[in-house]
C-alpha cells in the first residue's frame, strides 16, 4: 500500500467517523426531544385528567348543593306551614279560653244578680243555689245571711 492510498483510506475513514459521530449526536438529540415531548404529553394528559375529574366533582357538588337547597326550601316551607298551623291552633285556644272566661263572667254575673236581688220574705222566689235545697225552713234562711257565692249545697 502506498502512502497516498493510506492517506486516502485514512481520510475516508475519518470522514466516515465524523458522519457516524454526527449521526450519533443527531440520534441523541432526537431521543432527548422525544423524552421531553413524552414528558410534556404525560403532563398535559395528567392535567387534562385532573381537570376532567375536577369538572366531574364540581358538577357533582353543584347537583348535591341544588338538591340540598331544594330540601332546605321544602323544610323551611313545611316549617312555615307548621308555624302557621301552630299559630292558628294557639289562636283557636286563646279564643276558646276567652269564650270560656266570658262565659264564666256571665255565669258569675248571672248568679250574683240572683243573690243580690232579694225577694220579698224569700218565699216568692228563692235564689238559684237555695232553690235546689228547699228542704230548709224559711225561718232559718231569714236568720242567717247567705254568702254571696256558694258552691254546692248550703248547710244550716
């Protein structure tokens, strides 16, 4: 082999090694780019999944809060209705108590009038409380003063 052939082969081999190194470098750069692209893709897909999960949760929370709000409104309405019914019952009870008090007042005033109005000689018309016990002689009733109000029978 001549030195010129040797130089030519040597130059060709150097050129071949340079091309090989350049290809290896390009290959490494492409691998690096692929890794970065995969990492970005993974990040975006995981972020999209998280956003989807977040959206689903927000929809679920919105639905639950709407249901709870509707339940609360129904409970408040029923509470208001219960309050109205309770108020009506209270008003009815108050009205019944007032009627009972008025009736008691009328009964008292009616019995007071009968006791306060003396009849001549107590023979013409005894009072209501004395009319039920007419077993007592008229002389005894003249001697004793009758109480203004009595409950039950009067004893001598």
